[in-house]
């Protein structure tokens, strides 16, 4: 038995980018639905440190790069959404820290002072007097300078729940599909694709004006399945580290190394596990260089680095662990990541990556503009979503890596 449905937009991928697009396109008047093969927030989403930044760290080479320019307006876009005044409603999303900090040791003080006082950064970055330091830095930083950045940190789990709940009506447009139980067919000379699901001994065919592949690392498999030729995927791995203890203070800081680099020596964000313990989540150069190390080697390097940076901090009671996660993005042919969110259209498929969490609003803008440019019109009803709600289950939420 074959059941056939049609709608305007089908989104693949239940991470932040896919869920954000679902919200944005619904607000634009479309009737989008989203499919996910595993859990909402899995993969890169819950591996994110949650930093919403305006590109300052990309300017550490001494001037603003294309990446820095592309990302500069993003904090404002996020803030508007968090206040309920943006394209997507993020009111109630947990903000872990309203400020982010950058700490440099004494050897870089004069160079940083000159750069951060430049015209391009005037009013955006402030060096703090020691009496202005948050308590942790007063007690644990011996030398160097602390800067307050116009960046902030959100809780990824809270964000995913909000984006899901925004669209959780009587018939939520979010569906779970099994990884090996779907394929695509091509509609003859029209060159448009349809999605075919095998469910409970019946075939479900979903036709759409546009399929949007927004599944992070999963985009590579979707590209292979459809054999589209115009876009390629790449991954860049990270070996992330976390430590957790009830005695850890909450810290949000980039630790700049001995020379200017696009990647800080260490980036720390603080979270909470299910038992209420503080989790320090460690990224930056530590995570990038760590992909060549096994877990034992990576944890040894991480412990030594934390001890060197904060010699007064007692981490003897902390539990340490690490994992490798791939950053998925478009392969633009130069061995680097794209500077901005990226999408490319072929037939009735849009393949998209936000490139970074911060750039998610930019990706949504690009998708909306692409749909308008191609005169993709909204469906007149929720018929497909209502029918599929009787046939397909809802995906659950992923867990944080430290839980």
C-alpha cells in the first residue's frame, strides 16, 4: 500500500540549524516538516560550547577577516530573538553567561593593548582593572590582563527544547524516521526528488517543493543518496575535554596563547550535569591539536594546561573525560571552512550548513531569500503534517555528553 502526501518544505536534521529553520519558515507562512533519524540535538548541537560571538577571536591576527565580518552582526540578531523581537522566538532560553572574557598572559600585554584599542574595536572590548575581575580570576590569575568581550553563552539543551516547543501544536511537524528505511526517487524528466519511507509494511511518499538538507555530518550521506553533484561536504574533527566537580567555579574565558592565532590556546565554558555538578567544557587549540592524540594523551595535556594556566585551582576531585566530534561544513575547495553560513541548490534540494552555531540566523536568512528567489509558494494546508502525525513517531531529545 502506498500513501502519498505533498507539502512545501521538508527539512532533514533535528539540530539547532534544522529546528531554527523549521521555526523561521513556519513564521514565514510555510508549512514545513522536519525529519530526524536519531535524537533532537544530537551530534554537533550538544557538542557546542554555546558561545554567541561577534568574530573577535577571528581578528586576533591583527585585522578583521572575512569570517569576522560575516559574524559581526550575529550577537544582535540572537539578542533580538532572546527578547522576543526577532525572526524566531527564543524567550526563556537559558543564558549561561551574559559576558565572555579573554585572558592574556603578560608576554602579550602590550601587543594586545595596541590591537584592542584600535579603531575597529573601539567600544567593543574592555580591559578590566583587577578590582573589576570576577571572583575566580581574582583568586586564580597571577599575571596578565583580563578583557570583557561583547559575547555571551547560551545553554544548547534549553535552546533545542525551546525551538521544539515553539512548534509543538496538536500535530507537531517533527518526525522520527529510521536511518535505513528511506530513500529518494527522481520524478522523470522534471528532475525533482521525492522522499519514500517504508513504515509498517506500507510505503509513504512525500513530495515537496524543497527538501532542505540541514543534517550536519549527515548531509554527506544525503548528498550521496541523491547523487547531487554541485556540493560537497567536509568534516574537521575536534577532541573536546570536560571535567566536572561540585567544587569547580563557573568560568567563561578564552585563554590567548603566546602568539596571536585564530584559535585561542584554551576556551572554557561552564555547564551543569544532571547531578548539579559544575562542568568545565574545554575547547580551542587544545581540541584542534588533540585529534592526533588518544584519550589518555589528550587528558594528560588538558590537565597540564589547566594546571599551568590556573596553578591555584584545585582539580584533584574532578572527573575528567573526552570525546571526538566532527565539525561538518561545506567543502569549498580551499581546505578551509566557509566564512559564512553556506547553502547551494540543485533540483528541488537545498543543502545547507550554518558553519558555526552563531551563524544560524544568517543561514535562515539565506534559505528564505533562496525560496523567495525561486518563487517557492507555501502549501495551503497542514494536511500532510496532520496525516503523518498518525503514522510516524516523534524523536526524543539527545543527552549532553557529560550526562
